[in-house]
């Protein structure tokens, strides 16, 4: 999978910001990212479930 110019720029920006954080800040950032990843996976599961059963509403 090729990366778009925007994706590359965001990755560079993320790496720069992350590396400028101290150890505590990096741990906090990783916790936030893991939480966001979990929330996104839950929402994707609900969306898939809604597509299989259109009468059920998303929360």
C-alpha cells in the first residue's frame, strides 16, 4: 500500500511531536492513541452490525 503525500506529512509531524515529549508525555500519548483505536474498533463493529441489521440504530 502506497502512502499519500498527506499521510507521509502527518507521519513526519507525529514522529516529530512524539519525540519531543518526555517519557511521561510519550506514555500519555500512547494511552490516548490506544483508547482512540479501541473506540474506533467499537464504532466500526457497530457500523458493520447496523449494515447487517438496518433496523437497529447506532448509539
